[in-house]
C-alpha cells in the first residue's frame, strides 16, 4: 500500500522542552494507525503540526503527496480532524453548526443539505438537528464533532482520543461508523487513544515517549516482542501448577502460568494433559506492551 502520511525528522520545542525530537514515521493509505503515548509525550503536538495549526522547528510533513511547506492548503484539504475538545458553537443548533462549517469547505445549498442528511443518518442524529448544541449530552456532541470532520469527505480522519468519557453504546456506534467509512471509502484513520482495546485493533502502532518513538509495529509484533503469553487454568490446585515448572500467579478461580509463546504452551499441555481440563490461552495485552516499552501506564487526559 502507498503511504498517505510521511513524517521526516520532525522536531518541535517549547522553550527548553523538546516536545517532538527528530520524529519519523509513515502511515499507509486505508489503515487504522494508532499513535500512543502518555500525557506530554508529543502526540497532540505532532497532530497540530500535521494539521498546520502549529509551526514545526524542522523536518518535513507530506500528506497524500502534498508537502505541508509548499502546499499547505492541499495537505489540509485531505484531513478531517476530531480534537479532544469540541470546536463547535454551543449556542447554535446542530444544523446551523454544520452549515456554517460546511461553508468553510465551500459546501452550500442542496449539496450541503444532502451531505448533512447523509451524516445524520450514518451517525444517528436526525432527531438532534434542530437542537442547540450546548443542550446535548457528551456522546451526542461527539457524534456532531465527527460529522463536522467528515463534511468534506476527507481522505484521512484524525481522531484525538475520540471516545474518552463516552458510554459504551456511543463508543460502539462511533467505531461502527469508522469501520464502515474505512471499508466503503478506503478512508485512513489516525488515532490517539488511551483505550488499549482500540489500539489492539489497529493495523500499525507507534508508541511515543518524550517526543521520540519508543516502539512500533503491528499489535501482534509488539505483543510478541514485549509481552509473554499466558495460560489461565481453572479447577486445579497449586501443586499441579508447580509441576508445569513455569512462572505463575494466583487469579480468581485459578492460576495464571506465563509462557514465552504458543509453542511453549502447546508443549506444556502435551507434557501434562492431566492438568489441562479447563483452561484458556491468551497473548499479552497492549497495556503490557505499553508498560514494557515506556515503563509507564497509559491514562487519559489532555496531552501536549
């Protein structure tokens, strides 16, 4: 697949703080790209530079073939951005908000009305169009934020912690919409999140720490490199677990035994079949990957 975002030697400092330090990565067209890091790691700084809202100190940014330095309008036209905080007007109705934003993209009249109707159906807010934005719930406002970002049918949707604080039903709806757009339109999604189950679904993950890349790869590559697999066994006593010879810990209703990989788990099962009457095998989690790479736990909140 061709690259749709290319970042080369990107740097940005705020006085003595180097927020982004010689950063380089590529995002392929149509993929779900997860950009992870604790607060202050440089995620939002990088996003603001890509969007043209923040001037970089050095480096090069190319968005769908458009160099941000020589063709900023061409680069920005390819992007739809959902920031952590809403950029819509709370005093206006949903329809007025979307019509005013659509005008900024050169959308007017029947074409704009049809696009708003499409998005209202897709994101299930037809009944909210006449309501004032400030009177909506957080989940309802987030749906309107995403609709605003999609008005001009961008090639790339940047989502900066889009589901933070949302109820499970709204989170599920938003991800269904995103997957529909990826499948039907080939849209690229650039995601920051502190929900590791979302990052685990990504095609490629970059983990940022103090402005540099601390780890990158597919979720499977990262799990294989930085975590152990484990077997959870139920209905067994500790003496049986000790026979297996591996590192273990007690968990609710059973024991968890850590193994290097699935092959080691298979060998253990073949050697001691009497112990494995009720069990499950799982790979390490993306939370474990993040902790192993950065030494920190990933938590939500504003990021620089």
